[in-house]
C-alpha cells in the first residue's frame, strides 16, 4: 500500500485513488488492514474537533451559570466543579459497565456528549432554583430549598433517562445493549453526584460569596493584584448612593433571575404564546409538522453502515465505489459447512444430491460455473479418471470400501486434489480412517444489490429471503453427514442485522416511551400533565424520524442508538416545563408565563449548550460523529420546540390546577 501511494491518496478527481504515478493506469486498492487504517485516521483527525466541542460547552456553562461580570458573584470555579462532577459520573458509569463485562464499542465515543448535555442541564436547573430563593436565608436553608425544588424535577428527567436506557439493554443488538447499559449507569451516577457532590460545591461557593472572596482567587481576601475587590459594605454603600457596584466589571448585572434568556421568555415570548389564537395556531402547526414527518418516517430503509465509517478522502472508499461500477452484479460466495459424520455413506449426498438441491434454489447461482466448488465431486471425478490408486468403485463411480475412501481421499488431497486441501479438516491427520471433522463446499448466491440514486447497496428484503432460503435448503439435506449443513458468509452478519434492526429500533423506542409515560405519571403525579409531556415527547421522536429520512439518514446500528438518546434528551425539555407548571399558582396563562421565566431559561440554556457542543462535529470525517451532530441538532431544535412552544401552548389552554391549589382545596 505504501508503494502504491495509498496512504497519500490523490483526490483531484471524482474519487480518491492511490497516488501511484502512471500514464497507463490508475490504482484502486484495498486490503484487509485498509479498514483499520481508515478508522484510525478518522479518529486521529477528529481529536481536535472533539476537544474544541467540549471546550465550547464548558465556556458556555461558565458564562451562563453565573457569568463573569461580577468579581464576587461569578461562578467560573463552580462551573469547573460541575464539569468535574459530570466527568466523575461518566468514569463511574463506564467503570461499572466494564466491570460487568459489557463491551466497549466505537459508538461509546458519543456518550460523553450525552452525559455532559444532561449534566449541564441539571446544573442549570439547580442554580436556577437557588437564584430564586431569598439570599438572606442561612446557607444550609437555601441549599435545602434549592435541592428540594430542583431535585424533584431532576429526578423526573434522570429516572426517565435511566429507565429508557436500561430497557434498551435487552436489545438483540450487542452494540446497543452495551451502550445503553453504560449510559444508564452514567445517568444514575450523574443524578447522585449532582444532588450530593455538586450541591456541596454550591455550598462552598455560597460561603465564598458570603466571605466576599473573588471567584478566581478565593484564597485571597481582597482579590488578586490584577482584579482587587472592595469590602461588601463599601460596595453596598456605593450602590445605595446610585453609583456602580465597585465589584461589578464590564457588563451590567442581569435584571431577571433567568438572565437575558429568562427575561425574553417571560416578558416577550410567553405573553404572546398564551394568547388563545396564537396557542391554537402553534398546536395546529406542530400537528401538521408531525403528520408530514410521519409520512416520511415510514420510508426509512435499512442500510449497512460499514462503508459510511470511511472518511470521504479515503482510497478505500474510491476502490469500493469503483468495484460497484464494474462488479456489483457479482454474487456472494457462501461456504456450506458440514459436521462430523459418516462421509463414506454420504458420497452421493455430498455430490449429486447437493448439486441438484442447489440448482432448485432461485437465489443460488447455477452450479455449472466456477463459483461452485465441491471437493466430493472433485474426488469422485478423480477416482473415475484413475487418478486415485488403491480404491474400488461401483457402477456409479463411488468408492465401495470405507478404509479405501478415507485413505484415497487423504492421498488425493496431498497430490492432484491439493486445491481442495483447505476445504477439509481431519479428526486425526495421522489416521484419516477416523474420519472428517468438518468440511466446506463453496457456492454462490445471486447478487442482492440494488441501485438507489447514485449508490449501490444490498436490498435488505431480498438479502433476508436469499439467506433464509439457503438455510432452509441446507436443513433439508438430512442425508449429509450429521443430517444437515450450515451456510456461512461474513455478509450474513449484516443480513441478520437487516432482519432485526428495524424491529429493534421501533421496539426500543416504544419501550422507552412507555417507561417515560409511567415515570412521568408517577413523579409529576397528574395524568393530564403527564399525558401532555408524553405527547410532546412522542411527537418529537416522530419528527426526528421524518427529518432523518429527509436528511438522507437510514436505519443502522448508529442511528438506532442515537434515536434512543433522543428519547432521553427530549424528555428533559418537556418534563421540566410540565413539573414547574404544576408548582405555579394563578390562572393557566399566568402560570405558563411564570414557568417560562422560571425553569424555561434553564431548559433553554441546557439545550443551547448541547447544540453548541456538537456543532463542530458537523465538520467531522467520522460517520458516527456526523450522525451525532445530525441527531443532536434535530433533538435540540425539535425537543426545545415541543417543550418550549407546544407544551406551554397546551398548558395555557387545558393545563390542570396547581399542586398548591389542589392541596388547599
């Protein structure tokens, strides 16, 4: 490959080729190691993007958790402590899953984004609750009130995420099962650490603020030389006199507890949204969107993702696409594996009968071509031609003495029949009379490829039918040694995935949604609110499926995992709104407006941080990370749309009474 210049491909044409210089031909090459080389180059090339994505999420967390505009009240160190809690939860989740012998797969590389997104969202909810508590109360009481208020909301989302992932562990897809187990453990530890470890860091930060210590250098009573602070009394006196707070830096303090986002949501967006004509229009628009996406979702097809894992500038991709142009009509080689048994008695079954049976299968290529290779037929022909000495034959050309059969076969394989020597494994090489352990006979299935647009891909339905037909034929060969043979080709792994992956996707998502409804019903504790949250989550998933098809995605092992993640994330955007609405007092409209200004800013910040974190992955050459970007983009946009527009519109029209109102009644 180095000699042909494949490691420095030439991508000046339509396809990337090996850069071997020749005026007469172009080299398209592929080897067994080519796949691992291509995957390794993708991973190495994306390290910078991944680090930049995490950095963006952390910076956004720092800027929005408390800002950097005040020397004392900023929360930069608390933001880093939050990231530390999230990392600790991820390490614990990965470690427990590995200890339980769950495999690590390439798809696990997307899990840190999921954990960070959920953890950041929880942190915003906790701080949002803290900022709305009377700052004159003792610190332990403030922490207790904040955790009690935010803890219920976080428990709703964390428990639904945990159960949604845990249910999918039962999937028949090993990669999905392993990923969901690791994700479930990580979400569990994240909930524990956010309400314990992060709450402890928040307590320390409140004590720092009470001691008037600067955020970046809390160990210095008067700040650092580059950023000195003034005593609290002096700062308060300056504010009372109408002057600027000396500890305030470049920007003005926020006028709303939820910052600019909370102010816009409560005073601009929500008052318009709760107007009945607007609310009805929003609901109708989302119903139309859902119906349109549902019509597209049913068109999703199953595809093999192997080729998609290759980067666009890989010489391997060029070779595969060139192969599609010239050799896509070729069939798939299949080995028919036989087991220990009486091969001497099965001479006719191994040759004449097996060939006749294969010729009746409409999916098998004719056996009179080069694609069919049968050592039993070759040995029989050699015996008839006198090329195997010391054997007695009957009128049909079969060996009549068992010892002669095995001895003659062994000698023939070492001589004229050497091309078949790799097709037979003996029970004892030194004593062939003991018989054969296993053998293989090669045939070919007709091509199951189809052309879709400019791509050549296997037709999933035809591939499954061909595989099942050949297996049924092999099971019917009771005269063979062991009473049957087993067809095998590596492509059957993909074809088996075709069989189950669509059903696995729908069953996993359906089970996750059922778990979401049950848990939200138990924790939100009102059937109507829980039902509205559930409807928003279901519509989000339907919209995501439809948009996946319109974006050119298909059903494969990567997109199925991303869809399960989407269920977990979309719950967060709606459940927080539904739970907070139940804690507000007043009319439906006023409760909706206060909810948008209260927890709405935290939900919006959590969604935006997730979006910003995966935004750079759109530039990735890795299929896994590109699908991660596409699915996260759809999840954030559609999840926030349903949680921040559709659900408030529904609650403003048909929302139930508040917990507090019901308690008084």
